[in-house]
C-alpha cells in the first residue's frame, strides 16, 4: 500500500513531464511553421512583384529594401519563379487563375519569342525582350533549372495550355548537341567561341539536369551519361566522408525538384549524402569560431553568394584533403541553411530563426533575408538574389508539405530518367 502511494505521484509526475514535453514540442513546431510561412511568403513576393508582366522573366537580383529590380533576368531565377507561382496558388497568396495566366504568359514567351539555341537559353537576358545580355553563354544548367520550373507548372496546371507549352519546350531541347561529342554535358556554348571547355564531369549541381536529359522523349542522352561523371569529389569532416563540392547549393538545387528520398545509385543515397554535407558544414563553421567568433551551432552557413568583395563561390568543408577556402571571412549566407531545411530541419530552422532574431533589423525585409551578411563588421548585402530566395522558398515548402517534389515527380520523364540511369527504389 505504501509502495502504491509512493508510486502514484511518480507516475503522475512522469505523465506531467511527458505531457509538458509534447506540448513544448507542439508549440515549437507551431512557431516554426509560422516562421517558415512568413519566410516563404516574403520570398514568394520577390517573384510575384518583380517578374516582368509581359514576359514573366524574373530579375537576377533586386534591392533588399524593395527598390527597382535589375533589368537583367536570370533564366534560372525564372525557373524558381514558375515553381513559386504554383506554391503561391496552393497557399492562397495568389489566385489559381492569376498564377495560371502568369505561367502561360511566361511559357508562351519562352516558346514563341525567346531566342534559343537547340532549345537552350542564354544565362542572362533582358527581362523585357529576352535578348542576350553581354557575352554570356547559352547555359545548360540554367536552362535545366528553368525547365524544372516549366515541368512543375506543367503538372500543376495539367489540362491547360501551360501543360502543352511545357511539353513543347522540354521536347525542343537537343541534349546530345550540348555534349559536343563527349560523354557529359558542356557548361555552355557561345556564338563567338563555341562550346565551353568545361563539362559536368564531376559531382556538382547537375544531377537533375542529367536526369532530364536521359529522360527526354525526343533527344535523350544514353544511360551511360549518368555514369560518366566522376564520383571522387570527397570531403571528410568530423569522421564523416561524403560526396561533396564546397558550396551547399550543389546539393540543394537538384533536390529542390527531384525527390531522391528512397532512391539509391550504386549504394549512394543522395538525400542522406546531402544531410551529411549540411551537418558537416555546420560543424565546419563552428570549427572556425576562433577566427570568426559569431559562428556557432545556430549561426552558420556558407554557399555561393554576394560578399563585401563581390560574388564568391565559397563553402565548406573542403574536398579532396585541400585546405579551407582562404576567402572565407565570417560572412553568413542565409540560403545555405534555408536551402537545406529538408536535410536537417532542426539545425537549419534554428539557424534561420537566430539570424532573424539577432540581425533581423538589417537583414530581413520585404523579400525575406538579404543575400548575405557579416555578423560583426556591419556589412549586409544590399540585394536579394532570385535563385537564393527561390531555393529557400522551395525547400521550406518541401519540408512542410513535399509540394514541389510531389508535382515535379509526376512528370513521367523524370522517373524514366532515374530508372534508365540505374537508380533504384529502396523503399
């Protein structure tokens, strides 16, 4: 009897503790959801407000304070923008009718008026005319990022002219032409100099592009193209070895659309690999605290971005036993964490919330996070970049609902590309 009387308060205490823990977790999850909703909505506004109303082309960058956008459009940002229209319609930030009309206008411009070469588009174009800016290349990867958005819209607005135009644009791309007779795709082509000497021959951001090429219904690459790129770009940090390239976006961009969860390639799980790379970069930043004391478990992130010294394609940890990038100066790039949310949600969301809570007055504005900032010297990028706002928007939505993955994977060519390439389901 005495034991029962002693045991009952213990049981009650445990129940109270468990209930309190569950309530705390629920409150935390609810707070995270509200936070991500705000982050996403602000990023969506970048594409809603700044896309050219006649062409649908999205500016490469814009002032973080909401000023006039750059007249130069990024075709990759336009791909993110088409996907953003679908997210916005699903969340009620734009009517479905308006989103569909915008998507159709964009795809019609791309099909009927935008200059192209064998279906590939120039990297940067004038947002009003679609004409090439400067001497930029016809870009394989940027065309692929655009096509990811095209194919997302194709499925979301199925049964409409958007679907028909999306199919036409995808079918027009002559992927074998872009190989220039080699096993892998070239980075690009210029009318003045021909094909670039660089090819997508090592681990980088090209995985989704390769699958689109292999799955093409009209101009496919052979399955051998998937095995042709080298898998030797390895990083080892904190006891983990993984396939890597220092800027985190190389893991993020393909997986913003392709749902690699449950797929393997010769024993490699790309989703798990990206989680390892994300957590390794967090640990890598923490390891730099002796030089950059602002870095920490909840304040980290380096990927290609603006910087006080201009554009930097930086990141970490280093690959192939090399030393850390000497250009790293303590800058934090919010989309490094933002674009990796599905891979390591607890760590990435904590980092983003810390950034807003500690530095929000100078880095968090109309379109969300400024592209980059330095926590201690006061420097903040004056810009928001379309591709960086876009990757944060898409990956936050994938974490919350799997929306982009769900619609993009409904394209039969994508799954055909994966199976033809030799990837196989593990679940």
